C-alpha cells in the first residue's frame, strides 16, 4: 500500500447539507472512471467510508465532514500508487462538484 492521498475540500454549506450532497453524489464517482465502477458507502458519525472498485482494484476512502471543509483520505493499492499525483489532481478537480 502506498502513502494515502489526503486533501481538504472547503465548503460553506454546513455539515447537514454536505452530508446530503455526498449521499446524493457519491454514485457519480463511478461515472468518472472509464468502464464504470462499483461504489459502496456507509457513515460513521461525520465520516463517510466508501470503496470504489474498478478494473480489478479496490480503493478505500474516508471523507470527514467538518463545519468548513471535508477532509478526504484515499488509500491506493500498491500499483495505483504510481499514479497518485494524477489521481490527486482529478480528485481535487472533481470533488468540489459533489458539493454543488
């Protein structure tokens, strides 16, 4: 396992609105991946735990909602760690769209 990707996505929506938007938008992740992906999620308090499975790989993720941001941690399997920079760039670009 490579080092996780960590990033913060700022918001001004409040925790409840962010949780609702994440619940409604989490399925969009699968459409961003060529060939599609299976996305499963569950909440523990203010943290959404979710997995994205595609092309024989499973990526574990956590998104913790606070009053001013969402702190995301993405655990990449070994091989995908080679693409961590590119994956981080895509997440940073696409993640704020889940909150709109």
